[in-house]
C-alpha cells in the first residue's frame, strides 16, 4: 500500500511450520516473544490456529441497484488442532445459511459485534468435515466497498464498484479468516450487469463478457487483505506480453501513456531480487474517490488517478506497488504489529528500483523527503511513543493506527543503514535469499531478526553493534545513527526558497529542470506568514493554482490556506470535490480547521464532496471536522 493511507495500514497466528519464532540480539530477546512462542494476531476473531481455511470458492453477484454483493463463499479447511467449530470474521454481513460438505445444514452463531473487529461467525463442525458453504449478503456499511453512481465516475454513464480490503476490511464483503498470516488460494465466479467488466486480484479477462459472467483463479496463496474486486466501464490496453493497463474507457489512453514503462519496471525489479512470481503485472487506474495512492493487490495493482500528471512525474508510486510483489505479497507480515516488514522493505525496494531507473541524485531526494515525513510522524506521535517503534503493540486498538510513516520510512531507513553497514552486494544477496526462502509465507519481526543475524550480520562481529537493532526495532523516535542520503539538488532548491524570502522576484528564481520533488521541497520550505503579494508573485510566475500535478497542488493549496491566498480557493475546492486520496485530504482539512472562517469553508466543501469519498476517508474527515 502506498503510504499516507490515513496519515498517521492480522495472522490468526503464525501457522506454517516454516515460521519458527526467532529473536534478535539480547535486548530484543528480552522485550520480544521468546523463541518458542507464537505471537497471537489480535485483529482476527477467527480460530485459524485450530481450523484453518485453505481454499475459497467465491460465487457472487454484484447488485448496483441495492448496492449489495450477494452469493456464497465455499471454504475448504483443515484441522490443526481438535475443535468443535470453525470461526470466521465478518463485518455487517447478513448470513442466510450454512451448508456442510456432508449435505447437512449447519447451525451458526453470529456473535456480538466488536466496534473494531466486527462479529465472529461460529459454525459447528465435525472432525470429518473438510468444507462448508456460507450464503450471505453485504450490509449497508461495508467498509471495504465504494459504490459509485455514474456521475461520480470519469465516464459519467455507468456505475462503478471497487474494494479496499487492507487492513481488516475483507470481512465486510466476504466471510473469511481475516489475518495477514492466513493464506489461501481462491477461484471466483462473479456476475455483474451486462456491458461492465469485472476484475479481481487474480487471472483477469482482457475483454468484456457478453453476459456479465466472469471467472477468476488465484493459484498462489494470499491473505484476505489482498482480496480485491472492481466492476465498471473498464477497458484494457497492453504494455507488453505480461503487463498492461486497465481504466475506465474514457481514461484508458491517458492511463496507458502515463504507465507505458511498467514493463521496464518489472524487469528492473527482477534484476535486483529475483523472478516475478505472479504471472502478469497489470495496473487498474480507479476513479478519483480511491482513498490511497495504490494498493498492491496481486496481479492487479489498484492506483489513484492523481498520478496521471501527464509527464510521468508521479509514476514512482507504481514502483512501490510493484515492489510489494516481493515484500508484502510474496513474504507477508504475520500480524499488523509487524507491518514494517511489509512497508519498510517495500519503500527500500521501491527506491532501489527508482535509483536503477533515474540515478542516485534523483533517489536521494526521495530519501530526504522520506526523512522529513518520518520526523513529522515522530513529532505527531511523540518522540518517546511506543507507536514510533518498528515492532508495534496494537492489541485492543484499530490496526489502522499503525499506518504511519514509522513503518514506511523508519523501516526503510533501517534497511538503508544495514546496506551502508554491510555493503550493497552483501545486502542484495541477503535480500534475494530472503525472498526466495520465504516465498508465499508469513514472518514475524523476531523471525526476521533471527534470519538477519544468521544469514548476514554474523559474518562480521562489528556489524550488529554498529547498527544497534534494539534502537530501531524496540526503541522510540529516530535513532542517532539514522542514515542520510545526499541532498545536493534539495540544497539548490532551498537556496532559491531563501532567495525568494529575501526579495528575489519569483520570475528570477532558477528553477530550470526541476523535478516534482524539488518543487515539493521548495514549497515545504517557503517562509511562514507570506503576504498575499508574494503568493500572487509565485502564482503568476509558475501557475501553481492551475497545476495538474496533484502533489504540487496539495502543497500549494496548503500554503494558500495558511497565507489566506483566496485566488487559489476555487481551484482548491474543485480539487477537494474530485480527489478522494487521503494523503491530500487530511492536511487541507486540518489546515482549514485551524481558523473559525476556515472551519466554515471546510464544512461547506465537505458537505458537497463527502459522497465522492470512500467510507474510510469519510470516517477520517468526519473525525477531523467534528
């Protein structure tokens, strides 16, 4: 998942015999679970430690009139321990009936709803049972689903549906054992209105079905949070023999042009860390209400249309989601407490792909922006907060609390430090072996630290001491040995920002050849309390109010709010009406909220924009403005 999902994303247990718990160094061993223990996943109500699902046969119909998914989930399962029942996670589902594989109709209990985890579905089973089928329909508040009316799409003629299952939202559209450490294969039959295309995180069609029936297969085992579905007026355009772009038909030419290099990205990633193991790699560009940058659904990355800047300047997001095909999808964090194992690795890998493509001075800017984001997260959470540890403790809390730049940027910085300590060649050999040996498995933090120790750090007696794993994994804030990349290009941007603050007219600034990231750095370092005249000077020189680059638009509008630059307000309102990406929404609404008149404006904008936002974004902005 691309970072800034909520600006702060469940293994029932680590079940596979290959996932033996390990320890790091001495302090880690004291603070972490002992080697013989298996950490419980506190965010699933299922009993997958006793009865674990192995394969899903999904048979559903998508009803746009009622805004419901209806059908059945056929689950194969196996007993790991003696148990009289199997338990599934659900959220706001209506369970019609349950049939066992012996043909009998099973009794079931839908237990009281937990405000975070939903309701446990408990079904009595016998030791001779190997499968069951749950007949169900989704409810009125399925947190994973966004139903869009035609007016909310780019094409304006057909409705659209998409899912966002991470972190614990798959249970709102499929009764499942919803934890990242619980992997299963699946196949699906999906019925949609004729004329629309359906896609999943599986083998996908490239042409529309005549009758609206689609069949899918996912032969590699995946956790529930990687279940995905999209339905709409979608077309396909191939990039090469194994990559391509899906989008609404009116958006497809623009999407294909922007993403025409994804095939090259896949080859670059393979050269670094081994073969791409998922068959095809395609990208679906979603409608504007998508709440995050991208979601790494296997075989089919979901991405925001805000990356379609027209000049490929924001497609680095795709490098992040592609990297998840190794870190996250291939090797998955066992619980959400271990989220950094997904995202920290992915940010590191993403930047290696970017460096191989654009060069070191370019990727150094990303490392510096990431450091700024990490520092901002520490400032917000508190320098001594345990939520700034890499190993989290989310027991009894919403796992989305862990969706911060700590997992992404502190995790990536830790790996960058390891690389600088052991050398890039050693690091690359280690990571290649790590992905190969843990493919299609889950792993906890303590297991990874044991593997790191055995297969890399033990080669040299000083490496562990120099890295100081405790300070990173089980310590707060930013460790003193946090690495810094070079920032030559940013220093030049800072010099121009200082010159502007000192009185140099905007038109005289030296911005020739700047990338998006230099502009971002420049805008972040503008002086506080700029008079309207200076804002107008910048706007006239660089046309920032009308920029088509969403990253720059967001930062510019933030400056407009802070400096009361009203000429930018109409464009900002339009931006908020059509953009559902929370990375952009949250800072703007928070900034408006800071003044009484801004709060009035924020509520007026939100009343109009709210129907276009995903339920997860609605929840977040509701909390900000209330």
